[in-house]
C-alpha cells in the first residue's frame, strides 16, 4: 500500500505544492515521508500484531474498571508519543502543522493494522471542535490535554431512543445554581440522561476522559424545544478538573451503564453511559457537571462542523479494512496451490497444481478488491486535500473546495463502507474455507467493516443528505461544480490513447446522473425523490469512483511516460480503471432507472403486505 | 413464513397432486401439513431458543471427547425422534415415503431456527448415497442406523491441499491383507490420509459416526491415477461394527486432528480428521479400516449422485437464514420509533416519532429481504419438486425434470448464498447500531450465512459448472428447456393485467441471457468464456428469480381471484415481483455486458501488476 499512498500524494495530488503555503513552509516531501515512515513502523510493531488479540479479548467491566488488553495500552502510548494526535495543530501548542491530507494518510496505517485499536479519531475530533468553538481556557484545559494524549475524548450524540434522529435527544442540562455562568471553564450545567454507542466511553488508557455531550436546556416552563434547534453542547469530564487542568480528585457523575458487545470492532470499548444518575455526587449534588461550549441551541451546528472530517475518517477506516483484506488475500492467492487452468485441450490432471492467482476468477476477485480499496483510498485523500484547500487555499479556491467537499462527503463515507465491505467478502472467498476460519485475518476484517455503514450517519442518512440536501443546495451548485471537475478529467482523457473511451463512458454516466437527479425532483415532492435515495447514493458513488480512477490512471500514465513510476505498477492502476469502467460503472443504469422513474414500489409498500 | 410455505406448496406447486402417485398414495394435504406442524413445533421448542447459545459455546475438545452444549444433544434427539431422518424412505425400512419437496420444506423450519444445530443433512445424504450405491448389507448396517438417528454420518471429500480440486485427494486405500474382498461389509481396505472441513466429524451425539471417505487405491506400481478417475469411495466407521450393526468394542483409526474455529455456523463441529495415523490400531494393524462402496474409481460419480440434493440443501439453509433475518428486522421495524417522515411541508419536530417501517428506505430494505428470501424459498421448493418428478414422474417428465434440475442446481445453491447474505446485511442495517450487537440475532445470521458461498462447491465452482457444463451440455438442451419453461410463464403473464409488462421485461432478459451465452462461447475457447463465469452466474440467477417471482405472482393473483388467499398476502407477493423486476432484474445488463464481450480485463491481469 505504501507505494500507492506515495504515488497518490506525489504524482496525483502533488502534495508537496502545499509546502509553498506559509502554514506548511517548514515541510517538504521528505518530512511528509518521514511522518509516514514513522507511523507505518509503529502500526506494524504496536498495532498489527495485536489485531486478533483485541478481537478475542473484548473489553470487560470488573465492577469498577473497564479492562483492556495491555497491548491496547501500549499501542495508545506509542501513538500518543508519536505526536500524531496534534499533527495538524499549530507549532505553538505543540503541533506539527501537517496538512490534513498527510495526517489522514498517516492514520491510515493504524487503521489498516488494527482498526479497533486505533480509536484516536474521536479524541482528535473532540479537541479539534474545541479549538474552533471552545473558549481559550476550554482549549487550554481540555483540548491541549487531548492532543498530548494525557486525556482522551468522546462524542456523545446518540441515545437509546435517538440514533439517526438526533432531534429527539432527551438528555437535559440545567444551570448549576446561582453563578453557574461565572465558572471560568464555561457556563456550568447539571446534565441528566443516557448516551448510547459511546466509543471509548470508559477505560483506563488515559488519566481522564473528556465527553462532548449533546443535551437540551429546558426553558422557564421546564420544556425543551423540539427538533435540533434546542440542542446544546457540553464538556463533561469523567473526573473533575481545575483551571490548571489538574484533577480535583472528585469524580463527575458519568457512570458506565453497560458495554456493547459487537459483531466486530471489538478492540474499541463501546458503551452506554449514564449522566447524572446519582452514582457519584460531584459537589454533593445530583447531576453530571458540564460546561457549555458555544451558545445554547448551537450544539448540533458545532458538532456538524467536524462532521466532514469525521465521515472522511470513517471512509478511510473502511478503506483500510478493504486494503488489509486485499493484501491478505493477494498473499494467500500467490501461495495457495489449487487446481489447474482450463485450456482448449482440457486439463492435465497429472500436472502440478498452480497457485490460485493464475485462475481468472481469482484474479477477478483480487482486481475488484484492488479497484475498490485503492480507489477508495484515492477518494479519501482527494477529500482530505479539499479540506486542506478549504483551510489554507486562496479565498475562491477555498470556497470551491468547501462546496465540492459537501457533495463528496456522503460518498467518501458511504462508498468505502459498502464496497470495501464487499472487498472483504471477496477476500474471504479467495481464501475458500480457510477464510471462514479465525485462523486467517480476513473474516475479522469483514466483521469489523460491517460497522461502517451504520455509524457516523447510516447509509440511508448519507443518501438523504446527498439527494435531499447536497445536490440541490444553492440551486445545485455543488453538483455543477463536481460535473465541471469531472469534465476536466474527461477532456484530458480524450487526448490519451486507451483512456479516451473511458472518458466517453464517464461522460455518458455523468449525463445520466444529472438527468436522474432532475427527474427525481421533477415533482418537487421530497417523498417522491427520496424514496430511492439509496440507489441514487450508490449510482453517484460509482460515477465518482469511475472519475477518480480515470484521473488516477491519467496520473499513472503520465508518471510512466516521465519515468517516475515502474511499468508494472502503472499497469496495475490502468487495469483497475478498466475494471471499474467495465464491471462496475454499468451498474448505475439499474440504480438510476428507479431513481429517474421515482419508482413507487418501496414507498407504496404497506405494513400489512409484509 | 408458514403461510408462504403453505401457499407455495398448495397454490403454486400443487403438491397434493403427488398423492395421485402410488408412492405417495397414503398421503394427503393434511398429512403433509401435519408433518410441517410437527417440525415447526420441534424447531421452535428445541432449536430456536438455543441458536445464540451454540454460537457462544463452541464445540471444544477435552483431549478425549468433543463437548457440545446439552441443548445440541436435546435437539438431535428430538429431531431423530421425529422420524424426519428417514422421511423420504420406504415404509418397509421405517420411512414415511414423503415427497422430497415436503421433506425439504419440513427441514427448512430447523434451518431457520438454528442452522448450525441442524446438521442432519449430512447424515441423510450419506445414508441416501448408500441406499443407491451400497450393498444390501451396507444399507442394512450403516444406512438404516443413520436413518434411525442411532448413528450419524459425514462426507469426507476435502483435504487440506485439495478443496475445490478434488482430483488432488491424497488419501490412500490399500487392500487389508488376503481375503480383503471377502468381508461381508464390503471389500476391506486400510486408509491413510487427512480430511479437512468435515462437519460433525467428531462428537458424542450418536453412538457411532459413519464417515464416507474419498480415497485413491494405488496400482501395482504403488502410484495412484491422477485426476478424479482414480477416486474411490469408502465407508469408514469411527467405531468398528459387525454385520449385526453391533459395536465390536474396537475403535477404528479415525482421530480428531483439530477443530476449525469459524466465523459463524459455530454450533456444528467442523474438523480436521486423521485417518490411519496410528492413534488407534484396529486389529493390531496400521490404517483406518474402510469398506469399498460401489466400484473402484467410481467414488466421485457416487458422490455426485447426491450433489443436486446437497446443493439444494445448502441453498435452503441460506434461504432460511435470509428469512430469519427478514422476520427479525420486520419485527424490529414495526416496534422501533425513530424519526418522522419527510413531507412537502418539512418535518414536525414536535410530533411523536414513527415506527421506522413507515420510512421508504426501511421499506426498501424489508421488501428486498422479502423478495430475496421468499423468492429463494420458492426456487428451492421448485427444485425439490423437480427431484420428486425425476424420481416418481412418468418417463418423459422425469427426464425433463432431471435436465431442468441440472441447469437450475447451480442457481439454487448460489443465488440464496449471495442474496440472502445480502438480505442479512440489510437486516442488520434495519436495526442500526443494535443490529451490530450480539444482543440481537441478525449479526449471527449474517455470519452464519457467509459460509454458504464457500461450502458444497464455491461460487466460482458453481459458475464454471453452469457456464462451462450445464448450459452447453447436449447442445444446450438444458438451457433450451429452461427457456421454454420460462416462456410458458411469460405467455400466461401476457393475459394478466399488471403482470404482462413484467412478462415483457423477462422475455427481453431471457433473450439477452441467451445471446450472452452464445457470445461467451463464440470463440470455442473455455478461457474466453469462463473468465466471466461468475457475472454470468449472477445474471442467470437474477433471470431465474425474475421468472420464479412472476410465476408465483400469477399463482397469487389466481388464488386471490378464487378466494383462496387474502388480499394483503397476495399484495405482498405482487409487490415482491414488482421489486425484483424493477430493482434487481436490470442489474443483469452490467453482468452480461462483460460476459458477451468476453471481457479480458481480469484474465489479462498479471501477478506483477497487483
């Protein structure tokens, strides 16, 4: 994978051009590469060897503490020591001022080595949010201690009765007595409620855990505002701290109500947490102490600020599981002798068996995995590059990048979740019966990956976000910008022998996508349009990936012509592009047909008919 | 599900017409129904409650015995007591002379309740094989004691180095001294070798285990014949028995070498067995004692005799996992409140949440599951009905049924394995995060189902069997017969309002399938044709299911018109037909395009390019 990462960053995304910008001026292609080297090594030494261990030794609660394998502690310590938690932060708070693109690529090695040990994303997202929306003291006390790895962070959004529907969160926050708004750490509230699916919600890996919690502040009538408008955001530390970030010795009223036992991703503790249920009584009073972040009612907006990066992170995790399965099955296919190729003269039963990589159907399963996982990798890095553009580009470019990112994020999250899961299934299939046993790593990758279509917004939520919001906002400006971007690639492909035909099929696909988008919305009724939002998401994703692969193929061919990449490597990329255009892109017709027809069969289905 | 089973057997397959045949003359619709009632009850009481238990308490070896949960013993005992092991056998050996169709439907309830407790299929297949190829004494001693449930059976085909490529089995069988061919139980050999993936290969559920083992008999030069021609079949009992079926007290040299630890299907012991490795020395000599079945070199032919039914059995297991997930997620969707429907006026955040079954995307996921699992159920029962026709029909009809069965068996095995697995993934998705936990049953169904694309001939093997053999044999007679059968349905649909359009799309699909078949073979080179055998299998399966659903819809509509089925029930079937034709059938274009083009991208892929 490393070669492909380097190629994508260097030959495709020209990442070193970022070093012309003031923020990254101290960096160079070499420093970027050194970061990747270091992460690759830590991932190989401290994460990969323990991936099966954390699957079999799930977190358990001994009545007082959540117990994790020592390997998880060692991995966390090594990760924190690497400085990667604050990789993108300013020098003056101890950061490395790395582009997000490089940070994401560096983190990819950890996800690939062990996705469920690598639970750092939430801490970084939590701290990043505070760097934008927190007060200077909140940043100093909470964010900085998360970036250092001394403490870790969570995101507490869902509740047992409110998952996809966050507007229904029932956790309540009331002012903590007179002078509640004079606390230097922020307006102080008492929270009461239950939060579900909280990853890393309880453990002993770090000295403290900083929960970011969505809750509603009741009005004078004791009622909360329905919908998302009533949601506010709070910092709720597991252990109370002072303005110097020292533990006060008092436990906040955040209690583990239960561990979730999952199908995969078992190395990460996932919890149901009770806030303010009375297990602890900080200051002798009921309720978990929380400090307001930003303004009341702005909680979800603050949270969504981090959503693009969180979703790119999930997409990258799915991608790396796909990549891990691809590499494992490639390795197996090269070594496993089985059968003999069919030939016009039949088979010579007396000949030795051949490695299964020589069978066309096995090559198909490997090529599909390669096209899925390397294509998804390219997409995630491309999106990360847009994040960097949004943050450090010139104004017009930054605005464009932000717009494109809005449209691409649902794909960056959903496409790898679906297709790198399929890649993992193919990795099992390549292994035959062995792949179905726990003696080989691929069944775990498959189990781990199944989560990604669910968390951080389900597939269905991504689909509604895309068709219901992203492609129609600003009069369809995002979709137009994407089309313009894709057409640039098509134009370039038109000049290149062997790729021009793919440009033509992509142009046709793009046209169909646009037509289906219009047809879906032609009645103006969201119920008509959104009934087939998921097939739309799938088709959209395949068009995006056909474009990504064509653009990557152009870069690969140019790199070959200029002697920067070896022929075999480039052939592999070209073959992926061909595979995606021949085997995958044509699938959009079936998906778009129902979208364009606003097909009512699902919507019309009645409960009594099931 | 029961209502659908009854409808398919009665209104669609007219199963009671079989009672006109002498073999089934004592039966009636009522006796068939009573069998299903009894099985449904045992499955509900003795299997379903323990499905999670057998997932968490895997078989373990204590150094002497393989330990299974008591629930597995209770389930086996109840199953054996039901008489279902010999359901299809003659009255005079204690059977019920039930049609295979009814036997399969009855077994479906056990697979749905707990697929991995329900490991009876191998015993029945083993005994059935002996009833065809064994000597009268072999039948008396071995088969009859398997039918009674006193003993159980296995199928020992694969070896660690020979899975898909059975021609490479290395287990050897040599005559057991002078007079080896005078043993009343059959010519006596000594076997030595290792057998992999042997389900129910070691346990204490039954007094004895009867292994059917493929092995090669070396020639006078000590060499074995390469390829499948050299394979013979042997009965190798775990414990030696006499001609009265009494245990002699001596252990045969069959030893457990290891238990396989699987991703799912954990209730079934799966083993690596050593034959003749010297752990036991029956008669003081080295080698496991085995009795030849049939003629030397005919082993694989004998085994393949049972293959169609074994593959239908796997297809039904996959189907029932899909059905179990469908029912669980339907139940969940009816009870889980989450979100509010989108409307032209937006959402009313203050309104109570609605059950998720009201969301179009959830209905899509439920309808897809229903179409996959009920469609697969119909296909399996249809194939079972062909088996009955083959065995009890008039000569011409029997021949036709056998031919059609040859073509349909790869679909009966592969289609549910792929699409009912997808159904299980959708069942998880309907549950959201809860579906990913082990507190709900759906993640286990998904894990269990992943096996079905692997065992009894992988997906790739089914694909090569279909495109490489079944559709070209006898000048394509099987494919022609299938087309004729499908066209009959299309003609009938042409007369029915609301279904005629589906007939037309099916006719077009059938035409494309035929054209792609021809184009694939147009060069006559198997490598050209078979490089895309898997997409061909997928397209073929979807065409078959579109036909099955259209035919079922015709039956449903007729039943409604004649007042035999309620309107809601019939609407559900019609909606599935519409779903399959609108959302699924169009997928064949992408699959068939690469088949027809003999697309070389996978075949051309080189090891060095990966």
